[in-house]
């Protein structure tokens, strides 16, 4: 399991009311989005902040 896989699985487990849309946002931001050759969400803290945002977005 790669670091990105671990981050994604952790993020999914932290989502309070998971929806396909939220999971898609997580997937895109953790696996697909690259800025200046790097991933903007590459630490547990950054991913947790994204999850907190998604949890507050209902």
C-alpha cells in the first residue's frame, strides 16, 4: 500500500456522512491533482483539513 493509498483510506474513514461526491473530491485531491509537480494534499494534516472542510459542507 502506498502513502497515497493510506492517506485516502484514512480520509474515507474520517468522513462523517460519506457520499459518492465527497469520495470523488477526496480521490481527485489525493491522487490526481498536481501543482508544480507535487501533490498539494500529501500529509495527514492536510488531508484531515480537507476532510474537516467536507464534513462541514453538508
